[in-house]
C-alpha cells in the first residue's frame, strides 16, 4: 500500500500493488518530483506501470498506465518528474516521457522517448 498525507494531515491511500507470483519482482513506487503530486508504481512480470494523481475532488485515481513487457527492477524519475528511467530484467533501460496534456477524458499518457527500444510495448 502507498499512502500520503493530505492537506488536513490525514493519511490517504494512493494505491495498492501486490505480487501475483512468488518469482515476480517486488512492486516499486515513487512520488514524482517536483511537487510529489503524482505517484508512479510498477509491478508484475510484465512491468505494469501506473501513474496516480488527484482528481478534481482530491481523490487519488489512476491517470495513466503502460505495460513495459518485462519485469522492472529499478524506477528513477527525472528531477522534473516528466521522465521515468526503467531498468528491466535482462533488457536495455527504457526511458518514458509523461505527457502533461491530458486527453479528452483527463488521462495522462506515457510514451517511450524517441530512439528507445520498444520491445514488449
């Protein structure tokens, strides 16, 4: 489980990620800089990446998701929080760019940065 304190100093659950199979890598989670208003989590054998953030009511919801196609063992955000460098088992690292412009339904998008290998995407 990942929790964060809201503006009233109350703990609020952001998300829950679980290990499905005993050989899966442990779930990873990080609040993204600079303001810690988005949370990235990844888990599972296929590297299911989720980005959570507050909706218009302040509730934390899934804003974007992306299947890497491989287990992710390290997740490092850039200082501005707009890129994620994912280190995968037995593969080259993958750099993902977070689009700050929501689509028609308010969702954010994740795209491999130009020149990145797209194996398993």
